[in-house]
C-alpha cells in the first residue's frame, strides 16, 4: 500500500466558501515548512515546536497578502501523520485564492477531495471505516446520525468488524493447517465447534445487515408519505409538526442549515415528509397514472401516515382505504383528524383498532403521533449499544461476507474438502477486511475519498 | 471609553456558513478558559501556554459532540486583547450549532456582528480606521481594493490622519495660550505662519477628499456603461473582455467568488459593465422614457464606452452622438468596432480625434482599449504612495474637517477673536479624530461594527 503514499505536498481551502471572519488553508506533506519559509520568511518554521501558533506576514514579491495565524503540526503528530500547517487568513475569498495560488507557485499542488483524510488512512492514522465516518460526521444533520458517525469515527464499528475477522482467521488457520496434513486425513478443527463458530459469526453479520435499514434512514431521514384527501387536513398537520423545529434551528444566526422544507427531527431522527394526493380519490377519477404514482411513493416510503377527516369520512370509505394500505408492504399509521369537532366519531369508528384520533388545528394528540412515528422506526434500538450500519458500501461488504459464510456452512454440511472450505473463508475474510481497509484495491480508495469535501 | 468594555464572554462561528472540512468557533472574554473547562474537562486550560494547540473532546452530558483542536490565546496576546480560544471543529453545521449552544449554556453569549473587532478597538489593539479596514479587507475582491484595505489596516491612513492632528493640536495650543493672556492682547502665534500651516493642512485634506472618488470606485468597482446600437457588437466586446478573467477565477475549486456577471478586473481594478440600449435609437422612436433611462445610467456611470460599427455608421450620426456625449459630465471613450472588415474607415472617420479602432470579434485592439480604460480611472495614482480614502464615513469626516478649517482661515482673514478661532480648530480636531476613533460617540461605534461579519 505504500506506493499509494505520494510524497508531494498538498494544499486546499478547508473552510466553506464565502466571506467570513476566518478562512483556513491547509497544507500537508514534507515540503510544508519549506513552503512556509517561502511565503512567510520572517519565521524559522523548521525550528518551531509542533502544536504552536504564530502570527506572520504572507508576502508575494514584497507585497503583503495577509497577516495570518499559522498553526503547526509536525509529523507524525498531525491529522495526516505528515507535516501539516493550518493558515488562518482573513476570511476573504480573494485573499484565500491569492494565498493558495502563491503556495501552488512554491511547489504544492491542489488537494483532491478527501485527500487529507486519505493520507491519514494510508499512514495508518485511521482505518477505512473510520475515515468514511469523517465525511458522514461532517454531513450529519441530526443528533442520531451525528452519534452514529461519531461512534464509527472513533472506531466502534471497526472494532466489531475486526473482532469478527479475528474469529474467522482462527477458524481459517485451523482449516489451512488441515490442508498441510491433507494426506493424513486428520481434522484439527472439530467440525461441530467450527459450525457453532460460523453460526455465531453469521448471527452478528445478520444483525449488522439488518441494522442497515434503520441506519440508512437515520443517516438520510425517514421518507414518510402523508396520504389523505385534500380536506383531511394534511397541510395543517404538516405545518404544526414542522413549525417547532424550524424556530429552534433559526435561533443561532449563521448556522441555519439548508432545510428540506418538509423535514422534522424527532429525538434526533429526521422524518422527510412527502405529500401525496388522496389514496382513492384518483381511483374515482380513473386517473390510472396518478394512482400509480401515489402507490409508488407509498411503496418507496418507510412510513405512511394515512389521514382522514372523522367528520366527513364514511365507514365503508375507510374500510376500502385500509384494504389498499394492507396491500402495500410499508408500515402505516391511521390517523383520524378533526376529532375535536365531532363527539360521535368514537362510536362511528368503534370497530377499527389502532386509529389515533387527533386535531391538527387544536394541536391535540400530536405528541402521541410523534411517539408512534418514533416507535415505528424502532427507535428503542438506538438507545442500546447496537452498532448501526449506515454506509451502503459496508452493507454490500457484509452481504458478500454472509454469502461466503453461507457457502462455508453449506460446504461443511456437504462435507466438501478443506480446500474448498478454505476458499469460502478467504472470501469472507476479504469482504470483511474491505470494510476497514485491511484489504483494499486502489480504485476502491479513489472512489471513497472522492466523495469528501476538498480540504478534508 | 472603558464603560464600553463589557466583561461578558462572547462566542460566534467565525467561518462561512455551510459544510466544509473545518469550522471554527471563536470565544473571547475572561470566562473563556472556564468555559473550555466545562465543555472539554480533560485539559487544565488555565495552565496551558498561550499560542498552543490541543486536541480535546467536547462533551455535553457525557455525549461526545466532537473531537476538536483548541487554539489558545492568552490576554493580552490575542486579537481582542482578551483571553481567546479558537475551536476547530469538523465542518458540520450541525456540530457547530451544537457546540455553540453548549457554550451559550455555559455562560457565554452570542457575539454581535463585528464585536470581536470592536473589542480589539476598545482595548487599544487597533484604532477605528484600522478596525474598519478589517471589514474592507474581508470584502475586498480585487488586488487594488485589497492593497488599500491592507494598507489602511496596517495603519497607513491612520498615521497620516494622526500627523495632521498633531499639527492642528500644535496650532490649537498656541491659540489657547493666547486666550489665557487675552487681556494683554499678545499674539504668540504668528498669524502668517498659522495661515501657512492651515493652508498646508487643508491641501492634504483636499487631496484625501479628492482621492475618495478613485478610492470608492476601486473598492466598489468602476461602473462602466457600454452604449451603442445593437449591431455595434456590444455583447461580442463584453464577452471578449470578460472571458479571460472568468477562466482564471474558476481555476481553484472552492474559491470562485460570487461573480457579478459582467465584471472584469484590470490590473486589480474592477470594471462593472452596464449594458444599455443605443444612444439615439430611442430618440428616433420618440421613446422618451427609454432615452431618459439611458442618459441617467450614463450620468451615474464613471465611464462610458461608446461603441459604433465602422462599416455602417454614417459620419453625421457619429457627430450627433458625440454631441450627446459631450453634454454629459462623464468621461467617455469612442470605439469604432469591426475595423478589420473595412479598410475605408480610416478615411471616413479622418476628421475625428481620439477614436480607438478595434475588432471585438478578431480581438484586435482590445489591449489598447483596456489601457485606455485604466488611464481613465487615473490608474497611475495607485502606483504612487498616495493614500486613497475608500470609506464614506471617513470622507464625511474629512469634508467636515475641511469646512471647519475654511471657517478658521476665513476667521483669520476677518481677524476674529482667538476665542472663535479656537472653536473652529476644535471642530476640525473633533472630525479628524472621529476617523481614527480618538474621539467617538457610542452610537457611531455600534453603527460601524454592525456592518461586520459575525465572528469577526
């Protein structure tokens, strides 16, 4: 892997685009301090201690570009493990551009997206899953996604994977040992114990694979379709649900994130609301395309809120709609709105179980609605220490590992030769190792790090 | 002024909004290190040296918010002169918001726009003109505006003003001395010398006032109207002029500034192009409003490029248009386009002086056009060491100073009493001192710093 460690020095603007009080330029590589000497000759950069800060003038051909603060990190005590400098300039895009240009002239090159983190990985400062978590951490917009990314970055997920690998390697070494003695037809590895071990590993992997559904929605938000007739009160409900959150977000100036207009965060989990037309309305109008579209949305969603007006909806309408909903494979919540305006709804819908009655307008029953939404995404799992898989690449690796393990199990049942068994185990080890980067191909790395911000 | 120094500790996000590799949170005030102890208890912040960097975990109720780098600056060795910490977090808006929230809970308050720099001013780290230059520096988008702001921030302009004040104070003290001996009717201050001194000061102030026109356009760009009939080739010329610049700007990813679509930078001066309809075209159509609008634009502009097609324009048309242009008070440049397609234009327009012949399409004569544009904004002045006034507030102060000095001159001519003369001089001193903040009213300060970025 060492061939991947390039010796050149890279530079990038590490802070977001635009004007601000501070803009940070990051340099990494063995020429870092030589370049500093060129752009800010007033200090003896090589002789200054790591983790210290110095004010210095950046000059180009005698003209002062900026007075900046230089933070120094000496190899190996830096993010990348190389010599690193972080230059805090005045936050003017013009100045940052000029300084980067000057640094390029002095021999650095522009960093590719994620290249700082890639170097950190290549120099063993973090494994691949941890490095990927850095990007997730920066992109995280809710408490839950932040917590998962932070846990992953700190090695939680990696440790679990590494433990599984150790078990598998033990298993593999016994098999390989048998191969060495194959002519003697001995079995070092007790087949029953092996089977038990492989089953236990499969169980863990199965759990991780299952966690992806939840992990994925936590990372990306839970797509939630609200379906119901126009007069059912969908927009009132949406506004009431969304209102609170928006106010909180806008309290701190400068931090308001790009809000998806219809996103609500409940206990750290984002729910993305998708508004749709009525469920059967379109059937009446025989607008086949419209119906199909609503159904597709409901199928793709993780949750459906079915909202109806208790004052106008007829029993048989509700029955028909519920039939439709049962036909889909998506969890749904049946909500009767305007329950404050009519006292008779209780009798009217007596025969239906599990209906939640609310009044969106009067804000009655909304807390209960939120609790039910949370329960539907298995929120309690988050409280436990279970690791959640959020990354599609990891998910794929885990599925491939499972396939290989199933192959091994089956092989053992069919008493295949140790030779073939070893092959399956090697496959499993390879896929598992891909997650943390213990085994990795060059193109895989390029693909992973290109998704990062520049400057990270 | 010390009553303005508030004792509370302020916090703000100092980097631009959005996702990035790094986001910086800035804290200033005497509670800074106590707050660090609360949010990141693993270090003994009070005991660590100034200008050092430390990696630490930021925790809220035991939950890890981020692993961040803390840069420490101890009073008085900081930007504000107070205890300062700059926390480099992962550049996630969510994390930054959470950390700021936590710091607020621990007793800091959100900084107002410019409040860090305001504190730097109040603690004598810089004078008012220097502080204002910080905002200009961050907003500067061209080499020339950057150079002026940098010079001002480093005290160039302030020194000039202070020197003038010293001269005036000498003058004033002589007058005041006379007042003490007024009954004896002595003149300590030789009136001829005084008059010479006041004239010399007025001359300098006059120069500074004049420089505002140039300084202002350098800071904000030179509004340049291109006028000419639709077939004269205005858009071709604009595209050719703008093309080059845009390519340069977009070379460094992440730094492309918000381009005003039709802005070109020549030797560090921005020209903002305003496209207009033809000059007389609208007259023919008797569209009075359209004509008026074009004329208004031309009057407001700093420069006019009058473009005509040498192959189709008749002599008498040109004469009529030039008459119009002369009627305005705006400098203009007459440019004959498509000069490559016809050889006869030289004869045809023989009688006109100063026409620049170009071919926008073939890119002939464009360098000469650029040089003429630069000459028209008195570019050579920039090469000299003359101080340029760019700030409207400074301009106003200078004009008020001039008024007071004229009053003093006039008073001396009319042999008014030393009493009244002293009053004029005090006025002049007051206005001059307002520039650097040696005299200042509270509301003035609030007004100045509210124009800053948050976090600066």
